[in-house]
């Protein structure tokens, strides 16, 4: 199954890496690599995340880091809507969707 990122998800990932890079460039690379690897596993296991209040949107935590990935399984692809820190205030279910 193909994985596709929304513009928002790409901006989220860049923002996470940029923020961490200000404090620790090596850690920024490790975090970004782990997030991308975790998302890559969705190609084989697209339903590994749990449903959110919006049953079409699923969420899974990134192992070792406090980030959450919000995504949707569509015909033949996994669409990544949003990536955020787990301590941030939850979004309205409709606010997760993008593009």
C-alpha cells in the first residue's frame, strides 16, 4: 500500500525536526528517521493504529518519541494527515483532515 503525506503532515515533520535541531542536531535526525520509519510500516500494516473519534481517521504513537501520527486508509493508499506532539491539545476530529 502506498503512503502519501498531506502538505500539513510534511510541514509538521519539518517543524518537528527544525525545533529539535535548534537544541540537538543529531537528535533531530534520529527523531525524523524514527517517524519516517514508523510511517513506512503502514505500507504493510495500514490498520495498526487505533480509530479516533472520527472513525475514518486512525492514530498511532511513534515508538520512543512522544509524537502521534493521524492518518486515513483509502483505496490503495495510506494518507498521512497530521503529525503532532502527544502533549499538545487534541484537535477537533474534523480539524485533522487536510487537503
